[in-house]
C-alpha cells in the first residue's frame, strides 16, 4: 500500500517556512525515495564587507605573522575567525586553507 504524505502548508514568507521545517520532519511530507545527490562545484560562499577597528599593535602583529606564513593578512584573519566561530558555535563551515596568491 503506497504511503500517503501530509500536504505541505503554504507559508507567508521564508522565515515562517524555516521555522516550520525546524520543528517538523520532512519525511512525513516529501517522498525522498527518488532523491539524488547533487553537486554544485562552482559555488562560492557569499561574503560581506565589514569595517573592523583594531588597535594598531594588534593589526601589526597579525600582519607580521601573516608575512611569516607568506599569506595575505586578511586571509589569515578570516581563517582565525572561522576557526574560532566553529569552536564556539559548531555552526561555521570548516575553515579553508590559506592561499598564497595575492
């Protein structure tokens, strides 16, 4: 006997839909038996430009360490921030390797 699925409700906005799926199991609503894995190899994570004020001595220390590693200091800062975010929240994506290209 084929399994009957619940109807997916209509949502007013994406936030409402997100809240619904956080508290409901999709297997009651969607037949996943025909699903296939898909890869999107050319996607890049989106980034946002921010302004960050740092004491000069802290910035100079970061730049000096980046020079020792032969990487751009902004890349080193992004790596350190991603690592710390992953440690504290568990939500951040694993940090990427530093690129030496400038």
